[in-house]
C-alpha cells in the first residue's frame, strides 16, 4: 500500500506541483489549502507524513505545527517554506525536517523518502 502524504500549502500551483511530483514517485497524495482541511484529512484519512508551509494566509504553519504535535506527536512533519529565517524559530524544531522551497524538488523528495523508509 502506498504511503499517504498530506500537503498543506495555500498556493494552488505549489499544491498541484507537489501532488503531481509525489504521485509520480508512487505516493498517495492529498493537497489542501487550509488548516481546517488539513485537520479533517488527518482525522479521517491519517496521512503517513505532512508537508507543511509556514505562511498560510491566516494562522501560520508554526502555530499549526504546535497544535499537531500536542495531539499527533507520531505524525512526521516536514516544513517546506520559502522563508529560511523561520529555521531560527524554536517551534520549527518540532518538525522532523525543514526544507527551503526551490525549483529543485529533489531535497524535499529525499527528505520525505528518508523519513518514510
């Protein structure tokens, strides 16, 4: 059975790109735009890993990460953000990995593969 990824990013283009790329790698992917959708997906379909953006156009991803870790500590989270400055925020240390967004998805793919091995 393929591993399930949940992608939480408010940018539709990023969601589509990541979904396509990870589906091509053999993962089952659900991509959502809001924290509410992510909560529903985590509760109802239990992903094996969450790829989380920080800037979500509402509550930020680091706040959501703290919430997840309080109730879903065994869910691996990879922060994938265009803002490397958030690496200094202690909240980001709750995630298993922090990958800076770029046109090259290989670092993100490698980290996901490593965490799900």
